[in-house]
C-alpha cells in the first residue's frame, strides 16, 4: 500500500512552474489519502505556494551553509519518513542516491548522469543520435507521471497567489500610482540564466515608453533583487509618468506572481516570470535569443514568440560567445510593440506599423507550436 510519495522538484523557477501539471497528475492518481512531499530549494517553495498538490514541503540545498538543508540531513529525513516512492524531476544522481540510502522502495526518473542503475522506474530521455532531443520540460516531467500509472493530464500550467502575495501587490500598486483594478503591461527583462538572454536596456525603455504613449497602457518593469538597478535604469530611460518599476518595493517571488496575474500583457525574456504568464492565462510576448523554444514550450495558446533569424541562434550559451549578442540586439522594438498591441487589442501607432513592415523580414514572429493548448 502506498502511503507516502516524495517529489524532487526542479531548481529553476520556470522549470518548477512547468512541473505543475505533473504534480496535479500525481495528486489525482494517488488521491487524498497519500501524503505527497515536495523536496525543493527554498526559493521554489514560493513558486508553488498556494497550490493544493503537496501536503508537506522539505527544503534541500546541497550547497547551503545550513547543515539542516544539506545532503546527509536529507538522507536521514527520508529514512525517518519511510517514503514509498520518490519521483526525481531533477536529473542529478545525488537525489537518487539519497532515496536509495533512505530506503525508498520505488525510485522513478530518467536515466541520466550515471544514475540509471539506482532507479526502479527508468525512462530514457529522447535523443537524436547521442544528443538529447529538444522536448518541452513540461512534457518531459509528465512522462514520469505516466510511467507511474497516472491518467493523461492537461499540460496547462497552474499557479496560485496567497493573501500575502495579493496584499503586497496592493501596496505596490498604490506606491506606483496604479488604480486598484488597473491592469498594466508588465515587462520582465530578467535572465538569471545569463546575460545572453537579456534584451538591451535601451530597447526595453523604448518599448515601455511607446506602450505608454502609443497604446495608452501603464507599464510596470518587473525585477528580482539582483535586477533592481537594471529595472531602475530602464524606467528612468523610458522617462514617462506611466512607466514605473517594482524595484523600490520589498521584492519576492510571490509579489512577482501577483503582478503578472494582474497584467494585461506580459513581455518577457525566456526566464521564470514568462511561465507565470502562462500559468495565469495572461497574454505573453516572449523574446527568445540563445535558447530554443522547443525546450521551454508552455503550450500556452495566448503566447507569441519572437526571435531574430540570426544564423548562430540558438546557441544555448549563458554569454554570447561571439560577443555581438545579435540574437537579442536585432529584436525590433517595433515588432514587439506590434505584438503587444495585438495582445491587448489596441491599435498600434501608424509609425510603429510602418516601421514593423519595414523590419518584418528581419524578425521571426512565432505563433504557439502546433497542438498547443491553454
């Protein structure tokens, strides 16, 4: 009889969001009588907080200075809890070793990084020759749920906000001079993966100013603690009373979720907050440079993906190896503005349309992939 299941969640914010259909599938399969524990980095808890699929959350960080979060403590905790099944959405070997030493009877995961012999339910990742074949992380995770007997599950991403998140957003809205029911266009210019994902600051500022001027919509620049200064520079360069930044507020992932949930449209690089838009069914204009959309497809029907057709993309590198950053530098402000106008149902300024037509051959406009569902 299965009584306890542990799920090792991905470490990246966007990947954690893409794991939500799998959590939903596992809960539906095992039912309310089985305790499901999520094992995750501390920041990931804030991503999934408010959702109903996990009964308990354990923090695990193998490089933490706190011994309570490190690997030996995790092994002891798993053993004490008498976990029946572990589901490894991460690809590391250490989590599987911890489950094996912790006496977990069934261990499900992909055969990666030399850990296949430690798994009892083994999946081979799709490959093209020796290389991994691009597959959305969302589907990659769901395949593990299906291997454990879960019924087919919608790929719809799913998040929630808490009362604390919404209260923080209320305070931010008031501080930024936004009406309580006002829905701004939110621009996320972050990229924890590396600088290669970033759209230039001057382009972000020009877009923000033109959205406010030409589309008549307020703009909020989203940021995390590490991006406060960048967001402040973008807001200052936009130089418009209806363009503001969250950088002056007490920042949290919960606040970011609540702000995206309230957005009329989200313009985002291929980073974590982009997935918040899909989870809250907000129109998303996604800007791709070094990364391949095939890995991070959210199956979000209201997402438009833009990418400059340069020969060197997608390289998958954190920093541009050629030092020209053309994949992001050549993304046209006019084209992004046009996509935002379509998303919010506002006519773009005539000069913007003309410029877009002139640059249309340089910028690839991608609709959702075939078969995408909300």
